[in-house]
C-alpha cells in the first residue's frame, strides 16, 4: 500500500509540474503529458481504420457537402484567430478533413490533426447549416483545446498504471487503442466523469466563439440543445453522465452568450 501511495504521489507531482499550458479562449491551465505529434500519428491510423469499417457518404451528397463547407469555414476562422493571437502551435501539423458516415447514432467527433466525422444520425437534430455549425464548432474546440490529450494522459494513469505511451503501445496495444478511442469520443466509458464534463462545458463555450468567428449566429446553439433535449428520451442523472445535463448546458450557454456575440459579425 505504501509503495502504491508513493507511486501515486509521484504521478500527482508530475501532473502538477507539467500543468503549464493554457487553453485558448477559456485560459484554463491544463495537463497533457503526451506528445501531440505522436497522438496525431496514432490517431490517423485509427481514423483510417474507422473509415474503412464505416464507409463515407458520397462527396456528391448534399449532406456531405454541407459538413465539409461548414467545417472548412470554422477551421479557417479558428486558424486565423490562433495566428493573430500567437497560438498557431495549437494546430501545428493539422490537415483538416471532414467526413460524414451513414450511421443512425447521434454523434460526431474530432481526432488530433483535425480529422472530423459526423454521423447521419445527428443531422435531423442539427436540421440545417446553422445547427450543424454548433456541433462543428464544439468538435473543433475539443481538438484545439487538446482535450483528448488530457483524457488520454488520465486514461493511461488510471487504466495502465501511468506508463508512457510508447511502453503502453508495446505492452498493452489493445488497451491503448481503446483508451485512445474513448478519449476522442469514438467510444465511451463510465469513469472520470467530472473531468469529462469540464471538457464538454469548455468545448461548448469555445464552440460558440468559433462558430461566431465563422459568421454563424451563436444563439443557434441554444435552439440546437433544446432539440437535443427533446430527442434525448430518458437520461441518467447528471452525476452519472460524462456530459452536462441538457438544462445545465442550455443555462451555461445562455450565460456565456454575450461574450460569444462579441465575435459575431452579421
């Protein structure tokens, strides 16, 4: 027990020492122990595997065109903002790609390097370009904030005993792959709940700003989450969910809206 406590103490001290970077927009200090370039390489492999197993909707499909158009508008606006604010390293090595897969699951995600996937199941709720921009801004925010890196770091600590990524890939490849997919929203797990909700709330607020920068009215986010709430059916209590409760989410978005509207040019 004493050896375990000492190991945990060392890991806590390491996390505390590395927590020196700040997230754009929010200014929150964060911990990401893993090399972003290594995560991008690893994620690209899993991303390509996913698209092989889940064929893309044709590029000629109007829905795909909308996903790609909205994604590129927001990515361009975000890159300009980061360049102007001296934070371009946040998207260094990114090669944005936006795809739609035919799956009834209500989901979307973004891996390191700007690899974004939307599922057709979320389109009836986004409804139109403005609604899609809400989700796109949120997913791009996850990538820019490097939330997946934080989650991956924590996942390795909890599930793999805090070993490095290289060692984990060599000794526990399947577990490492699963932690990666969970970290970027391709899978799901019940664990580290508060940590994940912090990320979701931060991505909501950053997403509002990002969609506003791209010329989309951020007030649409409130309407989107009202539709999501109506579509959600029975949900677990907030303390058992990795995402904020819809009512909490809507309230937080409304409170942050005046700040987001500063970036919106009609």
